C-alpha cells in the first residue's frame, strides 16, 4: 500500500523552497510514497510588524504547524531551526536535520562593504543580536528594525529606504539571490543565531515508520552542531529575549562551539568557547551556557525578562 505523507510548511516563498528540498529528498528515498505539501499560515506570518526580538524562541512561526501535526492534518513539518523553541509540544520530536547551509550573516547593500558605508547609514536588522554586533563593528551606523520576507527586505535597500541589510546567507542562497551578498561577516566578530542555516524536520513521536525514513535525511555533523547550540540556548533560559548567539562545528569527531549573551542596557557582551567529543554535543553546549551564566550572563537574562 502506498504511503501518503503530508508535509506542513509555512506559505512564504523561502519556506516553500526549503520544504521542497526536503520533499525531493524523501521522494528519492521512497519513490513510491505519495508526498504533498500543506501550506499553513502561522501567527508570525499574520503579524508582519512585530519585532522579532520580542518573539524569538517562542514558537511564533511554528505553533500552528505543531498543532496540525498533533491533529494528524500533516505528518511532518519543515522548519528553519532557529524558529523552533527549546522545548517542543508534548508528543513531538525533532526527527532529522539535513546538511546545514552557510550559517553566517551577510551584508546586502548597493555594492558598499560595511567599512564603506557612510556614518549614520540605516542598516536593516531583524534582531537585537545583529544590532548589537553591528554596533560593535561600526558604532556610527544606525541599526533599524526591518520585517517582511527576504525579497521585500532586499527591495527596501534597492529603493533607498535602507542603506544596507544584515540577513542570513542561507536564505539568500536558497532563493537564488547569492549575487546580492556584498560581504560575509566573519564569525569571529559576528556570531549567528542558534541553528541559523539549518532546517529541521519535526514529526510525531509515535510515528516510528516515518521517523525511520526521516532518519535517512539526517546529517550527523549538522545534528551534533545544532544540538550543542540548542543546549547552550536552553541552559541560558531557552526562549528569553536576551541577545544570544552560538555557532558549533564538527571536525574529525571534535565539536567546537562559540557562544555569547549580551546586555542591551549595558552594551556588554560575554563570549566564550567549548570543545569536546561531538558525541557529547548536548553536554558541551549546556556546559558553555552554564559558564556564561556564571560569568554574569544570568544578570543579562533577568534584564531581558524585565524589558
């Protein structure tokens, strides 16, 4: 009997491109499966003017997809991993992380690199994390909140509403907009969001047959890297609104993770590293998170909760 698989996706252009990449992989693994995509509008899609730092890590872009999973209206959901809360709804699991795309942030502008932007230039950013790190590099620039899909944000640079835009490399590359990248930010000075560049497939915990199929799409180094990053985030307080960033990588079985937490009020950043066997990814991430809490990061978290 042919298995019918309904894949849930947000309806944005980027989300559908990402979901289609997973669907194509599943079709190659199970050519006989009947796979379709169900477009679901999330609260995040209905609230385009809400500042992202107010909702990061809250499920703003995934809640409706999880509800559809629990109601059996869909069989799996494809998310941008950075949108997924630290704690999942009961009965759901993260089943696989395909190979991660470029996790870095990039600059989009009218051909000007960061160093060439004039003082006072308006730079569109989607988060406090980006704003604070941008200000550390160029205190004379004006980080300005920006929302909308990727095409819309890029068009606001072209129209002159903004002088530049900081966004994720992976999003531009998946949309065929690689040529709009003027500059990649070095991760030594500009850490990305937890899970940036990675997709994740979420399913019901009891769907063992589907989980077995999904496991074949999992890229182990990517899984280990994002597991460390999410453990770091959870140790710092999960979906709190403090600017938090992390990036892990695996090389020859060794995992390294850089993480930071910042204070908006004090304009201060705490940053450190962790390293160990990739098999211990969660423990390494948690340890780094606890270390930053002990360095004073706990005060930053409390400050963010009071905003």
